[in-house]
């Protein structure tokens, strides 16, 4: 209306101004006895049905004016004693001014009954009229105490139940005290979070498909793309940090449309972050890094990211914490297309329910389980939801920058951010329409270890496999795939990535306690090794449990494919070790049988690059494998048939990983 709001805020103060505006709007209809006026607040109300249903229910009351009702006598508790008694248990006995319906003459009479100042409270005004017995009878005013039409949510958390159709995802809200289905839902007072949660299903958001997902979508103009500040926030040591940076680099968005900001308070990651920025800073529109040496806490680090976005006049800020692995390079575009002030992808720990959002809040503003949380995380429902808390990864439009605060007396920076946006009425949307990424598990991540990512197979199996198992591993399990046999019953598989091999070698060399290659070996029961090598056992570097898992999860399916009819689940292996061959140390290994049902031998570095010579000769077949391939294993029977020897290394250092399986 091009008028400044008068008298204060929208929550009571300034209510007199609201009454005056409404009176002016209703005045043209004041003499129309059959005209019905329906009034509601606008910003915290959801309609669940059409006017026909509302009119039908209103007629059933026999009233001329019907106000919504609530649990609290507000703003003047002392007036509670003057209310007429309500016989029904759990009814809402007190007037609420956020919604009412009635005939125009009576509504106008109420609005004109008394003078009111702009900064007076509208609910107090209506309450005094209702409590006047003569006016209540003359104007035939009633309260909707059983929530047949109006449902005020404040104080009614236990009174209502959301029912969601499993096929369409459409919802209905039921007042379980009176088995009514209210038509108008009002998030009065501090119940805005509950209203938003219900509105995800009540406001025709779903009808078999996500309808809100198709509304107000932004069509990207490739010649005029939004400018985005990409903020990489590193507040904890995380596994697979190198992969995190790779995924950021691979985002399908022009780097000359992105300002890069990196904040790290983790010394363990500083060097890699610095190298990443140095390598790419000329490709980005601008680049800035704040590292642990700068001694800025997380709150200040996030504030600087926002300041960077404001100073650079960015259209959006895209914040990504280090625990997030972006799996879809189109993610940034997907979020922009949603055209929301705040939108985030749903990401969770792989095969867990821990995610980056909360569907509900406790009274203290902390996590509470919502009815749909599990379904959203598991993608049983797909769509877009308005939620009260999001962390780890999100896109925020410039129009919301002014509302953001990372400071709060009781909350951490993420909670403070969300509280500030809720307070400003900025909806925080999450979407799970696709699998956009996931969270890594940072628990028990030990940065004192050499190459600590390698140790995380139990806590981050999905990421461990993606980093360390070669993509060509999986096609080898298919029934129609032929496996190479360089010698009889010696099978060659591509299993490990370069990262697997390099990390394994680095772990062993950093440990450094190689055996002396003699028959005396205190690590073995009995202290004697018949066919000694220069080696380090997996037990010595804390990798024995991981390696047994590797044998079961990765190696056993290959064994069952090529050695038909042999099943041993899980495999056993007492001897798992890395061998080092050098011309001046131990260049070769004499002929021997292995103490195993079958043996695997993984080449950990590259022939003709890292060393010369080497290989394995199977004596009975006079057949040698001497051009081993890094990351490939060969698998062969251990006893009786495959008597073999290690061929001499003539230059450099050769590393192999050996397991004697099922001794």
C-alpha cells in the first residue's frame, strides 16, 4: 500500500493500525447483510481447503461472527477469569485475533466500536468487545474452541496430528481432541517452526510429485550468470580432504564467476588448502585464504566469508564445510535454479541417518526428531522442505545477507545463523530430488597417523572404496568378464588405485622397522621364519583388522569367481605383510611354497619406473610374471601346485603386499 507500518512491530504493537486499515477496507460493505468477511494474518497462515468448506462450517455455528481461539489469554492474563466457561476438555477457551469470519455489518460494528491508537494491541481490543456480554450477544460472537475452522498452533503441539498420504505425500492436519480438520492454520506466537513443518505438506506442496519444486524456477542465462562467493570452511580435521577439494574444483560453474574464500583452523589441512588456492587462484574471480596461523575462531572465519561476499558484491554465497563430499558437479546450478533465498542439498553420512538438517526444534532451540526426518534422509520422499536448521552446505542469496548473524550467547555459529534467519522470516529450504553428495564420518579420525585416510575403512567404507579401489575392479565381478591368466591358475586382477599403493608404501616407510631378512623373527610364534623376507607386518602398523576386512569385502568375491566351489566366509589370514626388495638388501626370494590355500600378491609400485627386474616365477610351469602392474594383484594357490620364487630386482626398490589366505 506504499505506507510505512505505524506503531511498532507486527506482533501486537501496531495492532491498532491494522484495525484501522481493516475498518477502511470493510466500510464499503458495512450495510451488506449477506456479505461475509474472512480475515486472517497473512505471513503465518496456511489454508488447507477452499472457501466452500469454510463457509459450510461457518454456517453450522449459527454465529454472526466467529473468532479463532487459542490456549493462552494474551496479552492480558488477568482477563482469563472473565471468559465464559468452556465445557469441553482440551478446548481453546481464549480469543485470538489472527483469524475471524463474519457478516460485514457485525464485523464493521466490531471494528468501529471504540477508538484505538495505532500502537495499541489488536487482540486486547477484540477481547474486550468479546468479554462485553451485551455486545457478544448482540453481535452473536462465538469462539472456535474446537478448531473446526481455525487452528492456532501456539500451545497446541500435543493437540494436532499431521497425516500424510503415502502415495501422494499430501497432508491433512487433525485436531485429535475433537477429531476436526481445521481449514486455516495459524502459526501464532513462537509456533512458526511448527507451521513451516506442517506447511510442507498442507499447502499443496505435494500431489504425487513435488509441486513447490517446479514453482518460481530460475532460468540461468549463460551470458549473465550470477556471481558467487564460494566459501570453503575447514573447522575440523576430516578424512578425504584431497577428494573434497577435487570435487570443489570440478563444480560445473565458470570460475571467473566465483570468488574463492578458504577458512581453515586446522593445521593438518593448511598446506593442502594453500596449494589448492595457489594452483587455481588465477582462474577464480578473486581468491583469499585464512589459515590456522591467523588464530581466528570459527565464528570470525564465517563472518569474514560473508564480508567477502558483500565486499565483492556477490549475488550469492555458497558455503561448503570440509566434511561434505559433493558428488554431483551440477549441484551449484541445481541450487540456483531453485530460486530461493536459502537452499541446501540434503547430505548425510553414508548409510546413516546423521545429516545436515533438522526437521524440528526442541523448546531450547536444539535438535528434535520430526515425523518425516527419516523419510527425507532416506529419500523415501523426494522434494523440497522448509526446515528450521541447516548446516554444512548451503546457498544464500544476497537479499538475505543483511539478516545473517553468526553470534549468539548460547549457540554455535551454525545454530546462530539459522536462528537469525528464522527470526528474519527467511525460509531455509532443503532438497533431496537427487543425490547431491554426502558427509564423511570424522569420528576417530587420527591425524597423528601416516596417511590417516587409509585407516578409515570401518568409518567411511564408501569413500574408502572410491579412493582406494580401482573403478575397473567392479566389472571383473561380472559373469561374462574373462580374467587374465598369465600362468596356469594364476589370475590377474586390477584392484587398487595409485593412492592405495602410494599410501601403503608411505605408511611402511614411515614406520621404518623392516625385518632383517634372517630366519630369526620374534614377530612369529616360535620365532622362526623358514623363507624370510625384508618386510613389515600389517599388525605392526595397526592395519590388521582393516586388511582382514579388505580380504573379505574386496578379495573374496574375486576368489569365488575364479576358484569355483571354494567358499570360506570370512577368509582367514595370519600373515599379511609388505615386502621390500632392493639389490643391496634382498633382491630376490628362493623357491618355496606358501602356507596358504591361496595367496594374493599386490604390486605397490611400477616396474621400469621405480625399479628394474623383479617378478615371480612358477617353477612347475616354467612361467614367469615379470612385468607386474601397479595396483594389480595376482592370485594363485599356495600349496602343492605353485612352487615359486621371487625374481631378482636389479635396480631401484620394489614393494609388494602379500597375504597368505586360509592357511
